[in-house]
């Protein structure tokens, strides 16, 4: 589960007739004197992607739950790691 602010406006794409919506989500951690912002790569599919892209805008607060998908790939001879959250449920907490 994550609760944070959406980092960009959501765009719905439909490659191969599958609705996909990708966006960054910022969450806060740390202390009041030393706040830390963590950015998460979020992906939604199907009807969830369609609803999110229609109603959620940059800066709005969103709570979501889902599964973590980790991918390892090679770039320029180095192993890279990419992690994203696949949305299963969400709640729009507030509008900006």
C-alpha cells in the first residue's frame, strides 16, 4: 500500500488494445527536520487505467495497493534494476 501525490498528469495508452496508464507517485518518509521523498513507478491496466486517467491529475493525493514487479535488464554492459507497482485498488484522497 502506498499513499502519496501524483507526479505528472496521467496519459492513457492502448498498445495492442490493452489500456495502460503509467505515472510517478511521490511518498514522504523521514522526519520533520529531514524529510525524504521517494518516487515510485506506478502502472494500471484495463478499466482501472481508464478511470485513473479520467479522474486523477498531477498533484492530487492518491492511496493505492498492488503488487511489486521487479525487472532486471542489461544496459551498456551493466545490470540494471527496475521496479514498478501494478495497481489493484485505489482511492482518490483529495483534489489539489
